[in-house]
């Protein structure tokens, strides 16, 4: 999981005309999207307008929040669109930014361009280890699942048929790439992790162009997150394997909520408010799945200019589970898979989690706490 490879990809940001543009840090890597102000739903707009009248938390005027315009970041999409997050923050205004690459979001966190962000496990591990454990903490989970192996049914009819075929993953060393390499190794097949050559050809392909690569025959399938998997199915591909079936209890982390350690130390009440908003958003998603799906799609449309059609949105949304639990044991396992593949040196993950505030929020709402699998702050 090298730090210079993205974990997630997203559509190019565009904003509703009623919102002013925010400028991201000029030093962000070229893979970053230009970070801009989000357009939200009508309820969120009202909350934003009323925020100035509310009481600021810790006398802080704004909190800078980053996320990806992807369904696996549905907690952020829905929480912002419906105004749930802003309501918890009162007069402390949310200043949102979107990114299309994990390293870009980590760089934004390091530079202070964002304070808190939703991100995948790979860049969280990389960011933490590259900084010798000094830049971030994982403070909550967000999503599990939503990753599938989809294939051309004319060429691949069984798992054994994957051998000798060309299978796309989003990027060398990203979360899905590591998962696929580990699956290949467990079947006894050999692949050079860096080149992708071997018993299976692992073709690193940006999620935005994977459907075109599939249609052209450049790849025979892909191990990809949603909604790319469902986009491929809409082009005639078949789901051969759902990654959740490889994990205990069919759960594995795909998105976490992280925070700058400095910001956590200086503004714990603001972080707690964001966590309350995140927990309430996930609860609302669970209670209102159809409305939540529509809200997430509305946010994606605001970002990209185009909503997902039902044939892609419906199966993609259904395959993702939104959860407050960071599923810490699965992140540790993912890191070990990357080490085994030769893509990561043995990481020191002790202290990557700080779940104290999350567990406080969960207790306050009558819910059980979650575990850091021994990787929490001592």
C-alpha cells in the first residue's frame, strides 16, 4: 500500500452556482481534485444559513471536512445533504472539500487544508506509518463492503477461469489491489505484485475508465468498489465474487473517519460534534434507506453534474453497509495482506485508533461501544 497510490476515485467536482468556491491548498498532489464548496439539499442550506446564528463550538468559526463523492462515503454524502452534520455543529460552519485520491486527502490533512475526513483504509495506514504515527487518528468507521469481482461471463464462468485472464484493479497497492493479490496468492497462483504479471494479469486501471476497458475487451473483469462494479454489470458483466464473503461476519472496512491529531487535541468538542453527526447519519440511513439513497445520489449529482441511474445505484447502495464500527481487526488484516504481497513494510499501527469520543457518543445514544483491536491510543 504505497502512499503515492490512491485508494478511492471520484467524479470531478462541480458545485451549484449558489455556493462560492473554496480553494484547496496549492501544494496538493496532481491527483487531487480541486477542493470546492459543496452544494447541499434545501434542509442543509437552511441549516447552513442558521449556523451563523448558532453558538460556535470552542469559539471555532469553521471545521474543514474532506470526503470523496463516492457511495462508499455515503455517511458524508447524506450527512451533508440532509444537514445532519451541520445541525450538530451549530454556529461552527462546515467547510467541505472533495478529493479523488487518498494520498491527496492525507496531504490535505497534513497541510491543514482539512481537519477531519472520510477515507479508505489504505491511505489511512500509509499516512499513519509515513508520519511515524504523528499525523492522524482513526476515530470512527463509516462503511463496510461494496467491493466485488465482476467478470465477462463469456470468458470466465468459474473462479478457476480467472487464471490466465486480465483483471483490473483501481491502482497499484490500493485497498482493492491488495485484496485481489491476496486472493490470488491464497489460490496458489503467482503474480509479480509490482508489474501485475503472472498467472493472472493484474491491470491497474482508474475506476473512471474501467467500464470502457471492459467494453473494449482490454480487461476480462475487475475487482472494484461500488459503483464501478454495478456499472460493469450494467454493461453485461457478472458478479463472480462479493469480497464480503471472504471476511468473518461478512464485514470489512472500506471507509473510516479520520482526524488530524493536532485538531483532535485542540478541539475535542468539535470532533465530538462531528462524531454525533456521523452516528446520527448512519442511524438515519439505516432507518430511511430509500430516502438516504436518494440523498446520496443528489449529492453525487451536485458534485459531478450527473446522477447515477437506478440500474447502477440500487445494487451498489444495497451492497454497502454503513457502520460506526471501524472494524479495526479487518484493517489490521488488510495491512498484513499488503506486507505479504510485498507492497508494504511491516507497519507500526499501535495508536492509529482513538475511539474514546466515539464510544462516548455511542453510550450517550444508548448504543454499545466498539473495539480498537488493541491498536488504540494507550
